[in-house]
């Protein structure tokens, strides 16, 4: 029985978050936990882009998620008050090292992450997802409104000559309507089987355990759609540009090899490569928009690192041409 709770760390972002220290009068339990709830000031934005209740609904469904993630002890939703509360494992107590874009991963660590995503995706590939009635609430990944209003000139000024000229020449219509929205539309079109997507697996939503295993936290954007969104968004943002260039083909092979699917359902290597190339559209659009917002949502150094990585990948991988091939 808990008889005392103390706030050790307050770390609010678009949600309210805190690390809590617990003392017990009877029995035992974890010495610290992590709590998460809605921040009323950001509720409208979260509802528009992520969905207020997706993460607590996912963990309330108690479906297996076969990759490392924080254990969730309680997930309560109060729709009348437009709030939720999640109490979960403090992964730092397990030796986890939370990462962000300023601390990129090694190729070996990213390999662990793509294998984890492959385990998640293959568990819910195609009919394995649609047959789960407890996940009927899961929404498709669709393009949300608002990115087109980002003042891209701010991002262009902050990036200077650190990205290819082609990135600085993109207008809002080019990037958000002609590139990003078309790619996002392809995630639910007929073609590769849909799966359960983490939805937001950039490096800032990951951690590395002492044995090198990569885990994923912040499941608020969980969706259904094509696997490439998770795969590309994670891989392209978690590595330095040089490491991504030298290892991405091999890492896509790691992903395919880790898919636990019958041979007839495995996506072909060339299809994975094509959808991966197209997926750069998502990371580039999200972080160019975030960089354009100043420091309102993320630190400038984090935004710059992401925009530079996705910008280089956009040119290296000829993402425009890949989207034309994917979307027809």
C-alpha cells in the first residue's frame, strides 16, 4: 500500500508528465513510476494530430506488443473531463538511456530498433490486425490539417546552407500538399497489408537499454497503415547522415529478415526499398513544420538535426520519384 508520493521530476511537453517517488506502508512495488496526463493548454493540438486517448486505449486493450516498451500499471480515461491518467514504469530505473536527435544511435542500436518494429508489425500484419476486435477503435494514419500553415521561411533561415538547396526551394504547397499528404494517403490505399503502427517512433521516443536493446515509448499516435511510416521515420532520424547512407540497405534487410510472416506475405525487397524512399516525406514535413514554429514544441538543436537528416535523405533517395511510383 502506497502511503506517500513525491514529485521527483516534472517534465511537461504537449502532455503533463512527472516522475514520482513512492513509499509503501505495506507490501512493495517500484520505488519510482512515471505519470502522464492531458495538458489542457495543448489538448486541442494533441486531439488534432495524435488523438487524446489512443495511448491509454492501447494499453487498456492489453494486446501484446512484442518489442520493448514501458510497462503500464494503470490507464484511466475520463472523457467527460477530457483527460486521462497513465501510470507506467520508470524505464530509467531499468537502466534505460532515453535518446533524442542530438545523440544519434549506432548502426547496431538501430538494427535492434528495426527488429523490434518488425516484431510489432508482423504480429498485426493484415488479418492479424483486422481480426482483433479490441483494436476496432484504431484509426488509419491520415494527413491531419495545419502543417500547411507553417511559416517555412523561418525553417529555411535557420537551416541556411546545412541542407541541400532543393529543400530550401520547397514551398508549403510542395512539401505539405504535394509530397507529405500524398505519401500519407498511400498508407491506407490498396497494396501492402496494413499493420499496427507506433505512429511516432522518432529517436526522441526511444531509449537504449544496457544490453543495446532499443525500446519505444509515447504511443499516443498509434495507428493502422503501411509499415513504411514507422520504419523510415525511425531509421532516417536515428542515424547520422553518413551512417544512414552506408547502412540503410542492410538495415532494411534486417527488418525484412525479422518479419515473422509466411513467405507469401513477405514484402519483396524492392517494395520495401520503394516505400522506404517515399517515407522520407513524413519526417521532412513534420520537422520542417516544427522547426518553423521556433522553440514552441522542441528545442532548436533537436529540430535542426532532424530537418538536416530528413532533408539529406529526401535528396539522396529521390523521394519525389518514389512517391510518384507508390501513388501512381
